[in-house]
């Protein structure tokens, strides 16, 4: 059995983080919470996460700045943006910076879980495609199979 996916959740509102922890307690995910971008970067340097859920508007480091920092540590980490400000400019900037998902606050746990499942499945598919491409390339070079 595979271990539960680890998800880094970052929000400056403690009540949001507590609600996420309660809602995901019986779901197949291991949530790790951080109250700031700086705290999240410290955690990400110690642990590799399977996905991240980031609030956009936080004091200090914004969710967009944090997304860039997390991608420097792990270019493949799926990131879901969570915002109470669903203006088009926030959505466009999130997509431009490479967000894999975008949800509006308040967001129920079922909706977030569906989004997490989708971004994690997409990450698995990308890895499988890269692995297959590597094998095909190796086979084309004649390194992996005998030529008749």
C-alpha cells in the first residue's frame, strides 16, 4: 500500500488551517500546515511534499512568491492556489506562474480533495510519460535491446 500523499497547506489564517486539518483527518492525505511563506520554505527544505495548497494573500511572502520558491526546491510539485480574492487578475497571475489548480475561499474539503486528486494524478501521468520517453530513447539508441 502506498503511503498517504503529503500536502503542504499554507495560510496566514489559523482558523483555515485548523479547519483543513479537521476536515482531512479521516481522508487519505497527510497534511502539514504552515502559517507563513517563510515557515513553508523551511518545511519544504526538510521534507519533499507531494503537493501544496497556498493562500495568495499573506503578509510578508505572498502565495505567488511562495509558489516560485517552492518550484525552485521542487520544479514538479503540484500547487493549488486558494484565495478569498477570485478576481481575474489573481487567476491569470496564478496560471501564468504555473499553478496547477485554483480554488476560491471558502472551499469545502470535498472540492479541495477532488482538486488534489486531479493534480496528483496529473503529476503521476507526467512522470510515467517521462519514464516511457526515456526508455524509448534508450531503445532507439540501441543501448537497451539487441538489433537483429
